C-alpha cells in the first residue's frame, strides 16, 4: 500500500490552510480532523478512510480498487532497474480468493448490486 504521505486517499481531501490538523472533503465539503495534533504527530488517513466509506461509498470502492492495483504492481529496484522478486507467501496471497467479509469483496458486491438496481437488470446477470 502507498505510504502515508503519498496515500491515494488524500486526493479526496484538502488540508485546511489555517488549522493544519483539519481537512475538508472535496466531495461534500465536510471538515474532518486528521489523526494527531501538532508537529509531534504524523497525520494518518484512517479518519479520512472512514469518512469516505460511510459517506461516499462509490469513491471508497474506487480507492480500494486503485490501492489494490498499486499493491499488485511489480516493484522495481531503483539501483538495478529490474523487477524485484516477490516472496513465496506474497505470490500465494495474490492467488488466494478473497474472504466473503473482505473489504474488496464487499465493495464489488455493492457495485454489482448498484448496477443491477440502477440498470433494472435481472439478478441472474452475475451468472454471465
């Protein structure tokens, strides 16, 4: 997953120029507190993620899919300019089916449900 300073969730928020431990949601303009106050603490993204998940489920699903894509991309060794090798555990985890309660699985199920309802499709559309 991306590091906290380069986190993909931050694209949905703008840092308050007056109060640096607060952000504004770019979608609904809600003001949120970032975790930690002052220069001693790093500002996390968990509160931002929770806001997206509860208020903007479609954007949250897009975020999860984007982060999954970034996580599965092959890392490159900057010194040698060649792909680094994955561990055996990572290789098996990438092929393992998601659990039913996995966040990614629930996101896909929610999107399929929305598509079925909005496009007035029969439930057996997922069989094809």
